[in-house]
């Protein structure tokens, strides 16, 4: 009698269909059945002539996971069909830890290829659970299996394997190099002597592996042993030793390298830039940052287009330090076709402050990529050479707003009053960023012409220009802007009036006190609040009595602001006025007042604070209660 | 403006206090220039107690930067108050000055590297 789930049965039958769609459907849905029959059927599909079916079966098996799936798949590792075998290996790797026990069993399979592939997959999975089985596999009759087991033990890097690997080095000539490499990855001190012994091995493959292993171990203990071989070693071995020393230095510090011959050491640093070891590469970059010369700069430029962000950043940093030693090399690099590379080189140049680059940088002012033109403008600004003014002026009319903005900023850094006309044009630019850049540059240059321009702009038809002007006058901050700013307190735009108060407060000239006091009566509440802040900025708590008159302000937020300011500046003289505010009809005013009185430590306010402990609003009661507590505690 | 200078082995720190404007600018510039003439190369300007700075003050800082560059030295600023930071943003001067949060960081930037250029 057939006891199978009918749907499972139909899926299994569909796998025999000649219709690919039916087989696909079956492969997709069999994954829902965690039974051996489904697993075996899917495993068989790995040999399907249709690639899509094979991949779908592999996907289903990967999703099923489990020891049972792994057991079935290990049977396919001995398949003569390479596609099937590789698919099985890939799924076993994806299944991960659940595959380990099945793979360990396969390590003793009668088929040597199955044993080798099992060791390879265990190497990729990297589970320590596999170590004893892999150690046993070191005795395998097949040299390939032994090599795979050695490599797997190196990748798993379990110190428990060290003794067995040392034994391989000492007894198995064909796996000696792999064993040395594996011991280098494990990095255990126990392997040190056997590795040192092999750095003079007659077979260069073994010799190189031992030297590389000592480098990978990054133990400073190996340094004298490695250095002692430098005099007698051939060129290739010396290079290996240098590379190993650089790896060790990347962990132990550069001092171990100080007594090495310069030319070869430099060559090895260059080679480390090209190698696969990221730490050695970064070490070499940082080391080369302190060397000078065209060859150093050329090599550092060669890693500037690395895909690794750390390497790129380190090379930019290094080039910043020594670019000036190779103006020609750096300038030649500006002929690159890569915008990103060019921007990095420009960034490097901008830190040199060297006018020698200006002409070459200027040649990029017509580059097709606007980001390059922008970087060129920024770099010219940072270099600060007045010879670049013409190019910056041209870039200030670039078709791209960002470029214009940066060029105007740069004109501010490099230029003087001769550039003011160009900057004024920037104020008329349609882009706010460009207008602000022009304003910033004009503030930086300053002078009578700039002040006059902003003074005129206070009545400019465009209100944004008026606001920029009043801000700019504040930043310029000279005596002669006080008058125009005081006049601006009568400006019809409230934002200009507010800006004028902020600017006057910033300049902190006593002439501004009286006009700002008048602004306490301004029709716009934002201006009245700014006047409160301005008077406090100019007079501190002495402004208390002046601003306290706004406690009667019809706008609740003005009253709220004044109360907070009085409390925070410690305007004790305003206590009596503040106490009256405890009776304000607005809850937030009563709360703010209680807090302000608390900040002032106003003992005389305590009876009034107690009086509102029966307030209808719990927030008011809470604030009053805390204020009483705080005042009594501090007295 | 109060100007206090502290000479270290690798750099000279100038602690400025007060308003850096037209009135005080020339004094600051002369003090730093005098120090460069006496052999100083690297300069830290500690602005923690600068309560006001305007166009003239900024222009002076840029001018000092050029003087320091002339002697192949390094100028860094530290401890900018909020107000001073704002004007540095407006003028984008933060792009051309090296600025540090604390004097310790500024000092570290002066002595951080080793020079092995002769190799």
C-alpha cells in the first residue's frame, strides 16, 4: 500500500516528466517535504540535463539544510560529472555546520576525490569540529588529500593542529610547503623553531613558504632570524624576507626596519603596495608618507585609484605629506582620465600650499566633469596664489552653480578688494548657495566698497538680498556699519529689522543699546523677542528692568520669552515684576514664571508660589512646588 | 586684546583674549610675525577667549596663514567659540584652516609625525 502524501507522490512523478516546467514546479515544491525521498530526488536533479532545473534543485536543497541533506549530497562528491560535483560541494558549503559530520564521514570514503573535496569543503566551512578528522586525514595515502587537509587545518587555524602539522613538515616532503603556510596562519609559537629551520631549505618553495609563514605569524622574535639570512640569500629570497619583515613591522612597529639597507627596503615597500595583503599595503603607504622623491610619489599615486577605501584614504594622506617633493609627477597625474582620481590628486595638492601646482590645477578649469572643475576651484583657493585670480573669476561664471559657489568662496580666500565687483555679480546669482558664497567672500574681504554695497542692498528690491545685507554687515562688524544697521531697525521688512538687531548685538557696540531698546516696541513679535536677546547680549542682567516691561506684551510668546530670559540671566531686579506673572491667565506663563523665580532663588516669591499650589493646572502646581522646594533648599 | 605666547619645542601657542577686530588685528599679526622672525615655524592660535571676530580679524588670520606658509611652517587654530565657528562657516574659512577642538589636539597635530625624508 502506498502511504505517501499524494501531493508528494505527484511531485516525485513530475520529476520524470519531459516537460521542463513540470520538473521545475516539482523541484520548487519538494523543498517543503523534509523527507529523505524528497532530498534524494532533488539530489538526483543535480544531474538533470537542464541547467535551470539543476540550479533550482540546488536552491531547494540549500534551503532544506540538515544533516540528512548533507549525507545525501556527500554521495555526489565522487560524481564524474564536474558540474554535479561542484553543485553538491556548493550546497554543502552553504549548509555549513550541518554538513560537517557528513563530510567527516566522507573523509574516509574509498574514493580519494571524495576525500579531497570533503577536506576542501571543511576548509571553507571552517568549523573546529572538523579538526580531529582532518588531523587523521594527514595520514591519508593520497598526497592530494593530505595537502587539502593541511590547507583546511591552516584555514581553521586551531592550535590543536600545530603538532600534527609540525610532524607533516618533518616527515612529508610533498606537503611541507602547505604545512608551513598553515602554521603561519595559525601563528602558534610552537611552530616557530621548525619554520625558522626551513627558511634555509634548499627547495625554494618550502623556503618561501616558511619565510612567509613567519611573516604571517607577525612575531618580532623572527626578526633577527630573518635578518641574519639577508646577506647570503638570493634576490627572490631577500624579497620574501623583506615582505615578511614588513608584515611583522605592520604589527610590531617600524623600529624593526630601521637598520635595513634603504634601496631594497624601499623596493619592498613599493612591492607591498601591489600585494594582496592589505595590512602590509597600509603599512607601506604610511611608511612611504615619510619618504620623499618622485618614485615614492609615483607609487603612492598608483594606489590612489584602489577600490579599497582604507587604502585610498591612506594614500591621499601620504601624498599630502610628500606631494611637494614631486611637483612634476603630481602635475602629470592631473592628465588622468578618471575624475575620481583627479579629485583625489587635487585634494592632495590643496594641502601642499604650493603655488608651483597652480598652473597645472588651473588647466582643469575647463574639464568636462563639473566635480573636477569644482575641486580645481577649491584647490586654487587653498593654494592661495594670486596668479589664479583670473581662472577663479572665470570659474565664478561656470554654467554649474556648485562650481560658481566654490569659485566665489575661493576668490574670498585669495582675493582682495579688486575682486569685489566679481563677487557682487555673485549676489545676483539665481542660486542661493552662490549668493551666500559671494556674501561670505565679501565679508572676508571687507573694506569700504563692500560695506557700501551691503548698505545699498538694505533697500534692494529683493528681500532676500536685504536679509543677506543686514547679516553681512553684522559679520563685517566695523564701526562704520553701526549707522546703517541702526537705520535698518526702521526697515519695512521685519526680518531685516530682526537681522539688524542680531548683527548689532553681535558687534556689541554700546551705541546700539538705545535703538534696540526702541525696538522693544516694534509691531512684530519676532523683532521684540530679538530686541530682548540683543539687550541681554549687550548689557547682561542689567537689561532686566528694560526688558521686564515686555511682561505686559499682548503676545503670549513674547511674555514667555522674556520670563525665560529674565530667569536664565539672573535678573534679580525683575523679581517683583515676575511675581505678578504668577497670576497670568495663561498656564504656560505661570509655569515659566515659577521656573524663572526658582532660577533667581527668589525667597520673597515663595508666598506667591505657595498660593498657586492650588492652581487648576497640575503643571502649574508641579512647577510651583518644585520652585518652592528649590528656593528653600538653596537658602 | 590680550595676547599670551607660550613657546614650545615644536610650536608656539598664542592665546588670544578679547575682540579680534580692526583695532587689535595689527598687534596680533605683529606678535606672530615677530615670533616667525625669531625662528618659530609652527603656530597654534588658541581662540577660546576670543569673544568677537569680524572681517578685519579674519583677514588677519588669513594674512598670518600666508606668513607661516612663507617659512614653510604650519598654522592651526583651536578652541573656536560658537560665535567664531559661525563666521568661519559663513566665510568657509574652515576649509583653509586646520581647526581643532582642543589645544591638546592642536599640539598633537604639530608633533604627531616623524620625518624620515632623507632616506
